[in-house]
C-alpha cells in the first residue's frame, strides 16, 4: 500500500487535455518552510495567483511568497483566512474563521471588524453600475455545530460591515453568489434566492432544489449557475430550471468547490480516500 506522501501536492493545473500537479512551498519570516495546501484561490493571470488556507500566499510567476502570515497577523490567535475574492492584486478581501475579514490594498493587509465571531465561509462581489461601486457580500455560520446554529449575511463596504437579514434561511450558510440587482443566492442546507438584496425574505424551502447540502456555488450570469455539495451532488440552472447531475457525479465524499469559465465547469472535492476532479462541458 505504501505510505502517505508527507509533502502533499497543493495545486493542479489543467492544460486542456491533462492535469499537472505542483507542490507549493513558501518560506516564512522566521525561515520555516511550509508545504502549502490551500483552501482558497484567486487568479488574475498565470503570474499573479493568490492562495489562502490559514495564511495567504502570492505566486508572482517565479516564487510563492507569504503575503499574510497567520500567526503574526492575528497575534498568535486562532483566526484564519480561508477564502478570497478581489478585483485586482491591489484590492483583495479574505474571510475565514471567528468572523475574520481582512482587506489587502497598498501592499498591506488590514483587519476589518465583522461584528460576528461566526466562521465566514464564502465571499463574492459584483459591480453595481447604478452606484458605480462593487457590491461585496459574505456568508457564514459554524458548520456541524448543532441544527440551530446561527447564520450570518454580511455586506462589506470598504472597511465597514453591515449585517443583512437572513429571514427564510435555516442552519449555517456555506456559500453565496449573485449578480447585483438581478439575482442573489445563498446556500448551505438549502438553496435560497432573492431578486433584490433589500427584499425582506429569502425564497425556497430547504428541500426545493436539492436534498443534499451545498458547499459552493458560482455562475456566469443569472441563466448559468452551478453548485456542488454532499455525496457528489452537482446542480445546474439554465435560466428555466435546476437540473441535478448526481447520477453521473456522485462520489464517496463531497464536492467542495466549483467554477465556470466559458463552456467549462470544474468541480473539486474528495472521493475517499482520493481527491476528485470532475470536468463538464456546456453544450448549446
């Protein structure tokens, strides 16, 4: 059977026909070299890639360097940054455990007070043409810590955070995706939607769209949205209805993340004891 590799791969790159695996190593300010296994990724181009998983690292085309060292930034506390979103390499937001929100600009990270100590599980933003500003929302809750766990939906405006209503949702929220003033989705145990963020209640019952928990949701426009979750659930909305591909994608584990680009859909997760990558193609 062999022994597990202590130096795990942290990154896989698709070249159009096959995957190539890479190990990610970074040297901290104290000289320690860490084997990076990220939970979040933000790509601006092949020479400008940001990874998160406790700390934050930046690939500049030649080296992987620490952008934020968790222990130093949080003064030895338990907080971490696990997910990233941003518009450029001078405007990046990171979210994570214990209500952590941090903003990167002008070459440095600044912590933003979120007003919650719940884990913040996902962040997304979209440009609002009416206000000429980016609308940035995040969702959270402590997963698997009781059926009545709290959940939170946050609106981030520069260094200010406003808590929005979560009426109609139940249990902790794992992911969010939206197009400003057109469609908003939050999900976890159930997929919930609004047309406008100031509507009083999120629509849908917990079992309306899928009976599996949803871990991540992403889209291109309101008629092209995909989500993944427990037991290999993968659902897709084509503008008229949701369709489940569970019969083709189910695994002995969970899908954790999904992305859509052009006609390509990629879902990643764990098919115990192995990693799982599923590639789908959208056809007209």
